[in-house]
C-alpha cells in the first residue's frame, strides 16, 4: 500500500498537508475523514489505535500524526525543493522558530471561529459572547505579531522564499477569513504576502483546497451541513467548553 | 562572541535546553533571566527577544527563540550523537511528532498545574478556587494518560530505545507538576520507569542541578506588589 493521507479540508493543518503534497506532485490516496459527521470518532475511518484527530499519514505500516511532523517527513522522503525546508542551519532554525510560536499563538486561537459560528449551533449550544470577544482580541494580537515580528519587510515569513511556515500560517488565516473576519483588510503587508504565497501555489490548487472552508457559512445558512451524530456530541461539547 | 543562552531554570523549555547543552559538552555563556523578578521584561532582554520569552539563543549575530528550534539548531550545529534526533526518517518523524504534540497538551497542562497549585497562591498571593484547581488536575491526569498509553505511537514512550529530544522535552515538562507537589509517578509504573531511564541517561547530577529551582517552587518568597502587577497580565495570557 502506498502513501495514504487522512484529511478533512475544513481543518487548517490538513489543508497545509494537502496543499503541500499536491503542489509537490506527491502521489497519495486521499482518505477523507469528515469531522462534521463525527467520522474521526467512529471506527473504521482512521487507522487503528489512532487518536481521534486529523491529519494522519500512513505509509505502509508507519502511521504519523501532527501536521508539522508530516510535512517534514514528506519533504525529506520525497526530496521536495529545498526552499520548503531548507538544509541551511539558520534558515531551517527560522522555520522551527516560527512553528513553535505558531503552536502557542495561532493554532488554538484561529480555529475557534469555526467552532463558535458553525459547530456550536449544530450541537445546540452558544459560545458566550465574552469568549468570542476574547478570541477576537487574541486573533488580532497574534496577527500583529505575525506581521511585525515575523513577516516584517520580507517576502515570506522566514525569508525570501516560501517555506512550510508560510503554508501553516496561510491555512490558519484562511480559516478566519472564511468565517467572515477578513484579516487581510487593513493589513496590506499581510495581504501582499498572501498574494505571494498563493501565486507560488497557483490559483487552481488554492481554489480546490480552500473551496470547502470558504463555502462553509453559506452551506450552514442553507442547512446543507450534515447532522452531527449523537455519539460525536460529547467530544464536540468538550472542545467547545475548552474555548478560553 | 560565542554561544549565549538566555535561560531561567524555573521554565521547563529552558531546562531542556540547559540539560541538552551541558550533556553534550556544548560551550556556552549562561545568561540568567529571572522571570519572577520580571527580568524578561527589561529593555536589555527585549533587544534579544522582542516577544519577551525564554529560552533564547545568541550565536554571534544570530538570535533564535523557541525551545524546539534551539534544540534542533544545537543538534545540527554541534553534531551531537545521532540518538537525540535520528537521521533515520521514521525515527526522526517520531521525535518531530512528539515535539509538535506537546505544545498545546502536556506543556500547557503542566504549566497550569504549577501556577494554579503553587504560583498563584504562594508567589502571587492569589487564591485559586477549588473548582479551578480540580479541573486543572483532571486535565493534567487525562493528558498524562494519553502520554503514557501512547496509543498513537508504536513505541513505549517518546524516544524509543535511546534518549531523544522528545524524552528531554517531556521529562522537563513533567517536573513542573512534580515541583508543584503532584505525585504523578505513583500510580503510573510505566511512566515512572521511563522517567528513571531518562534521568539515568541524562546523569543524576545534571538532572538534579537543572531541577533544583523547580523542586523548591513552594518555598518561593511572595512577589512584591510592583513585580506582581508587571507579571500578572502575562501570566494570565500564558496559562489561558
Ligand atoms: N497539532 C495537530 C492538530 C490536529 C488537530 O487539532 N486536528 C483537529 C482538526 S483541525 C481535529 O482532528 N480535531 C478533532 C477533535 O479534536 O475532536 C496538527 O497540527 O496536526
Ligand atoms: N514555545 C516556547 C515557550 C516559551 C515560553 O512561554 N517561555 C515562558 C517561560 S516557560 C516565558 O518566558 N514566559 C514569560 C512571559 O511570557 O512573560 C518555547 O518552547 O520556547
């Protein structure tokens, strides 16, 4: 069995993995795991003994979690172009520096809007306004650091070429944009950066990858989203209760 | 100027960097940044890390933050033994997997445990509600269970047969709740055996030296009002 990727394109880390694999012509079987249908908590969708999370990579018997680990694995195994994950000591260190910060300031924060606006109503709860406001403030703060401390005057987040760091960041920002907080408005440097990353990736691949999340509110408004099965409710409620 | 490391051994990622550099005989100048005195907020340190966090590394003109980045930089620059971050693709991916996983799980819960159990009541003089403390300890327990079961890894615990960066990052994390007085190893024989292996691989002397400060956490003298005022908003942001 060749390479398999277990993904849901509604998830930011999954999109980073997807767009990277596609862009680099890496052949894989796509195993779609629909989070909104609770497929990550039902048996048979993820590899055995997996935690209930995507993305997951399966390469023969080898099962790997965590988008960052997956991206690094793919770039080494398939010897993708150097600029994605440069061998140069300092350049590579910059990518890890960004990804460490991203884990603390972006990861848990930028995903919240999908939960408050789409998932909460589907499981019949409302996230308190106070938490929504706090999340907005945390997003704004992170965006400012992203723009000032990381991007600065460079073309890309860690240098003059696009890297894994840019993919991880773009997908998180797209999540917020899709939920109608246009983070690029009033931030011309970030907007120009997005344009550069998308130009590297190509319009078709971006559209294909971002389509599902960009349509999510419309689907929700038209009641086209799946029913979340009752067995997935407890986990969803737990996730919602953890929003700070 | 050679290698400089800006650390406070109170901080778990700093301990990982410290042990790693010492264990591998990497020469460095230790620049202590005392968090509880607010030294990370000083103008001098902001020049090094505008984000006001430790650990930070300076190597000539090159400044680097984030513990994982620093550990990997040292690994590559100083050609340390392979077991820390194996060349072999799958073994390496296991280390990367753990280091990506820990940020929002083990790290966060260990940090919260220390603050809610000890630092708020003792150091900041802020009472913590029994509900908050209980919820924090329950989350810690759940995360430790995931860590110990490690159902998503093929190996027993993070690093496999030899110590890796993952083990080091994990053990320095777990010493936070230990410092807070939690008996995390008592009912977890697998975890206890692993921690002893890691300690032995690091060397007891170095291990104890690095953890001296955290193991005395409950004896820290209370913060004075001005320090408390400076630290409070940042602490709240960090443990949210
Ligand atoms: N740090 C992980 C995060 C993975 C993650 O949080 N995945 C989410 C989707 S974005 C998930 O599967 N959530 C299901 C759940 O937690 O119930 C990575 O980067 O791969
Ligand atoms: N992800 C970072 C975390 C760095 C961090 O949060 N450091 C804490 C100490 S453990 C700090 O300096 N806090 C001071 C503050 O935020 O005010 C790493 O692994 O290096």
